């Protein structure tokens, strides 16, 4: 529940820092709840990016606040707790105290941990964007040699995710375009996908 509450304000990468000492002792159901809560909500930085795109802020904040408890409930419905929890209050209150001596020490330790995670995220995004651009250019070049310049990596992603676009109820005339966006979101992230919405006529 602490992780679900934190997901409203920070992302799924930063929220687990609040429960980091407990993660090694978590049951499968508890880890599932942490992941579902992270995927159901959006980070404050992502909120700011979407607001800059013109999405109403009140809608985004309301969706994020409602998603956190809903995700926790659905996670427990999908994978109920079947083991004795090792993160209950009786266990936690007897855990050894952290090595930090005061609030400033704890703040610096948390900031250092967050900085490492942010560094990993930035490095991964740079690497993934580079790989996806390489695939896009390479596939486009290969199909251009056989006189099909319209085929690129995004087009192939669109074909791959076309059934999902149909299943979620998108009109048939827009399914290929929507499936391209779904493919970009799955292979990269939702910000890049939202930014690419100009491919719609």
C-alpha cells in the first residue's frame, strides 16, 4: 500500500525505493502488487510531459489517483496472498535500524539511489532509441531496394500489433495507424508514442 501511494507522485522506478529494505523478503503476490501498481500509474515527470502536450491536468491527476488503489485491488484479485507475509508490521518493527544517523543522511542516501536509477533509465532510453532508429533505417533501406519504400520498422510493428488494435475496438480504417502507436509504446515508451500521434491524418 505504501508503494501504491508513492506511485501517485513518482514513477514505478522510484517508488520501490521507499520499500527497498523489504523487497528481498516479499512474497510473489506482494511483488506482483508492486509491479501492477507501477504499470497502472504514471510518474510526476510523465504527467508534466503530457500536460505540456495539451492533455487536461485534472484528468491525468484524477486518473493517477484512482488507478493506484484500483491496481492494488486487482493485483490481489489476480494473484491472492497464499504465503505468510514477511513484511507485516510485526516483522518490520523488529528489523534492524538503517545505517543512516539523521534525516539529512537519509536524504542524501535516497538522492544517491535515485540518481543511479535515473542514470540507468537515461542510458537505457538512449540505447533503445538508437537501436530502434537503426532498425528503422536498415529495414527501410532494404525494402527500398525492392521498390517498397513505405515499409519500415514502424510499419512492421503496425502489422504485428494490428490484432490488438482490432480487439480494443479501434475502427478498421485506423487500426494500422493505431497499431503503429501501440508498437512504439511497447518497444520504447508512451511519451514517444504520444509524440508520434501526428501520423494520424
